[in-house]
């Protein structure tokens, strides 16, 4: 995937660089094929500026769907058992999966 964008002044026009896009998916369970309950996206290309809460629909239905679309899994959620008596406490979203995609960015002429 190659996109065109403005790159730093020290880059020559027409040069290309690699930029990272990051996708954080919070899933319903620790299984990568469970449904998405929360998400965040970050775009190192500068082409988009996604923010938390800017969509009612997740970018993917599951972590597996993100993999099928070319995202690479960087980190899976650590499975930490709840302390006895606190199994139903409300806290942070614990099934966090972090994905990345590397995109080639070419300077505008």
C-alpha cells in the first residue's frame, strides 16, 4: 500500500519512507476471534486523525478480521486471573490486542 503525503523537509520530493499505523482492539474475551468491545487507532502517516469515540462501529468485528486485512499482531493481552472475591469488579478493559500496519509514504511533488 503506497499513499502520498507531505513528509519532513529533509526528505527529497519523490522519496518514500515507511510509517506505522497502530490499531488497539479490546475484545470481549481473551480469544482473538471474539468480538470487539472497544478500539483506538493511530496513524503515523498523517493522512487521517482518528480519535477515540469518532465511530459507533468498530473497524473490525474481531482480531482475526484485522489479521485477515493485513494488520500484524504485536501484543496480546496478558491473562491475569482475578483475585478471589473480585471476579465481578468493574475495571479496565483487560483483553487488549495491539496491531500494526506499515505503510509506504511518498512525498508529494
